C-alpha cells in the first residue's frame, strides 16, 4: 500500500517491486503525476507478469491488481512501461478492503 508515489526518473523505477514473487496487489493512493516505469520494474512479480512458478503462481495467471487513483487509470494504461500491465490496472474506487 503506497500512500504517495512520486518517481521522477526511470532510474528511480529500475528495481521497483523487483522479485516480489508473492505480490498480488499494489495500492497507490496518491499519484500527482504519471511516474515513468522501467521495463523490468515488476520482474519476477509472477502475479503481474503471469509467469508460472510452482510456489508463487502455479497456474501462471496474470491475476494481480494495481489499484490507482480513478483519474489516472486511463493515462496509466497507455503510459510507457505501465501499458504492459493495462489489464490489471484498476480504479482505486473498486478496492474492497
């Protein structure tokens, strides 16, 4: 759960969530701008990439969710780096806590 995300360079996102194998949900509550996202930011985050792993994601499903402020959803789905995850980027208003 990230209350405030403010990354201003792609180098700042190089290792973002890198190898978070069991990460299934990322909640970003405040995002003043669309931060750049490096292409390997979610490497080995199996629920985000859909990669099969016998322990962390045995069915190989891309079943994670990235919850973002509602007004950023459309922009993130087409933004560089983020568009790879467009099918799992969802509005924060849909989060059930």
